[in-house]
C-alpha cells in the first residue's frame, strides 16, 4: 500500500509538472500589431529581442524591437514611445524616442535596459506617432520566470516527462489491480483456524 501511495503522489507531481510545461512558453511573440482605423499598419514591429533570452525576476536585461516603415512613403518626424507595466522598471533609455524620418521599408532597432521586479506575463506597448502617417500601436507579450524553468521548456524534457508520466500511471494501475486481487483472495479463502472449526 505504501508503494501505491508513493506512486500516486509521484503521478500527481508529474501531472502538475506537465501542466506547467504546456502552460508556460517564454517570450511568445503572439500579439499582433494594431493601428488606429481599418487601414494596414504603416509603422510595424517585426521582432522583439530579449537578452538574456530568459531573464529572471530582479535581473537586468536588454529589451529591443525592430521597427519597420511598412508604407511606400517616408515616415516623417517618427516618435516611438514604450509603455511598461508597473512591475517592469526602465533603467536606461528614454521612454519616448525621436527617430526623425524613416524611409519606405526601412528598419530601425531600438533597445532599453529593463529590470523585472517580479515574475509573470507582461504586455509591452509601443506607440508610434508621425507627422504624415498618423499614429499606431503594437503590443507584445513578455514572460518573466525563474531561470530553472528553462529545462521545462526543452522539447526533449517534455517528451521524457510524458513517457515517465505514462510509465508511472501504468505502474500504479498494475499495483492497484494486484492489491485488489490479493484483497479478494483473502476474503474468499478461509483462514486455517476457520478450517479447523469447520472440521470439528
């Protein structure tokens, strides 16, 4: 019975671990650019860069964005403003950056030094303002978790976790069935003392 309880606890632990694996992916760039109005965005963000790739809570890191002029005309007097949630602290760089002009299909890289004071999912917003192309906005997801979680994001570890999870589940099932059979046989077969009483 102790072995069954131990395996049951292990199974529950692995289930919690598997849930963590599939619910946390670091720095997923899955929030689309948005623009005021229904026209295609003129100024867009094509990539977010984080260095180190998986910053820990309390650690300084570089947060950068590659910005592109997606229109066929010059973007004049382009201003880019970064908006951070309260949990993220801006260490260096101005929140509002003046890029002057940005030509058609031209790209520019902007970066800031940031520190996350806690772990969690954070939405980073970039606002664009030009004198001739109007305004726009881009929203990106940044996830901050302790670095030891990197191992859980490894695909090979996830595969191993699934195999171990299935193996433990099968072991628990086999042991449980054996335990049920033993219990049934004990109840069915009379003890030696009962047999002696019956013979008398």
